[in-house]
C-alpha cells in the first residue's frame, strides 16, 4: 500500500514536469519562423518553380508534319494510268523544323535562370519583416512580464499596508480616506495585471502564428535581452546596398531587365529552318521530293518595331528602378541616423532613471514607511512615496521598451542577420 502511494506521487511529479511549458529563446523563435512560416515556404515554392521552368529555356520549336494530296486533279479518273494518260497527282508527306538561333536560346536561358534571384531577395526581405515583428512581440512580452512582477510585488506591499491599517484603525491610529486610497490602488494594480496578462496572451498567439503552430500552444520566453550599440558606418549607401534585401531585389531586377534587353535583341537575329516533302506519285509518274531551306527575317523594319519598343521600355524601367534604389537608400540612411540619436538619448534617460531616480524614490519610500511604522509619519505620505516609486519603475520599463523598439527598427533597416 505504501509503495503504491509513493508510485502515485511519483507519477504526479512526472506529469507536472511533462506539462511544464517550454521556454523559447528569441533565436529559437526566429529559427522556427524561418523553417515553418508558410509565407516563406511560398517563396521557396515559387523559386523552385522558376528554376524548373528555366530548364526548358533551350528547347526548340516543335516540328511540323503535314500530309495530303499535292497537285492532284479533281477528276479521280485521271489519277490512274491508261493508254492515253500516264496518271496525274501525288500524295505528299511533309516535315518542317525551325532551328532557333543559338544566341537567342542562350539569352532566354540566362533570363529565365535569373528570375528566381529576384524572388530570393524578396523572400529575404519578407523574412526580415517577420523577424522584426517577432522581436517586437517577444520584447513586449518580456517587458509585460517585468511589469507584472513589479505589480505583484506592489500588491504584497499594499496588502501589508491595508492589513496594518485595519489593525491600527481599531486604535484610531489611521484614517479611513487613506485606507480607501490604498484599497483603490490595490484594485488598480489588479486591473493592470489582468490587462498585462491579456497583452501577453496576444503576444503568445502572434508568435505561435508566425511560427505556424497551434495558436494556443503554451510556452514561455527567455527573460534575457541585449542592448546593442550600432556602427553608423554601416548606414552608408554602400553598406546598405550590400545588406538590404529590398535594394538587392531592385539590383537583381535591373540585371534581369538587362538580360531581357539582350533577349529582345536576339529576337532580331535571323532563324533558319528546313522543309522536306515527299510525294508518292499516282499512275506511272516517278516519286518526287522537295528540300527547302527557310529563314526568318525579324530585323525588317515592319517586323522589328515591337522588339525595339520593348528594348526601349526596359531601359526606361531600369532608370526608374535606379531612382527607386537611391530613394530607399537615402530614406533608410536618414532614418537610421535619427533613430540612433534617439536610441542614445533613451539609454541616457533609462540610466538616469535606474541609477538615480528609482534609488532616491526607494529611499524616500523606505524612510516614509519607517516613520509610519514608528507612528512619526502619515500613511498618506507613504502612499504618495509608493505611488511615485511605482510610476518611476513603470516609466523605466516603458523607456526600456522604447529602447528595444528603436533597436529592432534600426536592425530592420540595417537588416542585420
């Protein structure tokens, strides 16, 4: 019987360990997004599709086979040979094959083979956007946890004050207004915790959605974080061009258009073909054949207008893309510089709050509560000191959130890996 009890307790312990929610670091979240997110998988499928299509770029046109009567009289009596007529008419089988220009095949292959490179950069750009969204939700969850911890600690402090006031009030040592103020602050904190827990639930659902998991999958996050300093040298146009996927996508599109221009030029080159026909003669006429060489002349003025117009169109499009690239680089460089200044100032404010304001307010609170406990101070002063400390702690976390948000935005603009 004793052994069975021990066994039951052991099973309970093991079950508790099993159902404990896993803890995911930010890197694990980003890895899951990269592996499982359907939007990124969509890009992978498109890239594979384009690469598969490129394999057929060097194929020839299908051959043509023809069959039927050739130079045959309507009067069927004349088909057969007789004393007066050797027979007339033929039954023909023909074969035609156009031979594409080798330069045209190569140009088409180069163009189709390069199409997936643009889609690959679009995938990297989308991945960067998803990573920034995941980081934002992750760090908001992290700050929410810190606020809940502070709120729970403050609930314990207020609970102690409220119980002490209930005892002291019996001896006329405290006043009812102060008591009710403490009770209202307690309820406000409870309401804040409920709101923060709801926000955290929303962040969990969002991260599960980005990771393409069941939206209600329970997990916790790693409470560690890193505050980064950024090298402004990386925000110059050359570095941004090397790092940003949207700029690379524009550069790949420009290169792709240049390949399309080359392909359009090759369409102006002549293409050759061969045509062979065999005639089975009726009557006593001998069998005959025709063997002909054919050539297309696409560079004729009346047949080359479309190709020349397409070439000019792609050249103008590339000019537009170059201006778009310059616009993105200019805006990104300015944004990064501005956000870096903001990040520096936010860090200074955060350090002042953490190292000077909060310690001073905590000493003020400790002094006031000691005075109240020794009956030399008023609880109203204690509550004011506590409220100032609580607001400073929450303000410090808001500044930390602003720092992390700015850091995420700079990382998104720099597209750091």
